[in-house]
């Protein structure tokens, strides 16, 4: 058995065919001339990177929501300040 080295780009494309395009590991292995064992290993190695990207996207989304909520709360505060000043004025 030869131990062939594959480029990271080749591995990424093989994993993409399985995870995004829906091909089976067996199909991709036969088409690319790679062992199914190697493909399963590459898919497993790619998952942590995807998890990190998903976590980053979720964090960005949460930050956008929090910024929007902060703007809304600041506007409410400003309105309440104006109302408090209006009602604190001496009527006479």
C-alpha cells in the first residue's frame, strides 16, 4: 500500500463533496481513488473547523441583536429623561 499525500485543497474538495453536495463516502472514494478510511478521517478533521465557523457566525448574530437592543434601550432612556424633565418643571 502506498502512502500518497494529498493537498489540503484536494482534501477540502473531497470533504465538500460529501458534506455539502450529498455524495456518499463510497462514491467519492471510488471517483477520487482515495480510501474510505481517509475520507472519514478528513471529514472528522473538518468538523472542528466548521464548528468554530458556526460559533463565530452565531456570536456575530448575537452581537448584532444586542447592539440593536442597546440602541432601542438608549432611545427609551432618552425619552424617559425628557418626560421626567417635563413633569419636573414648575407649573407656575
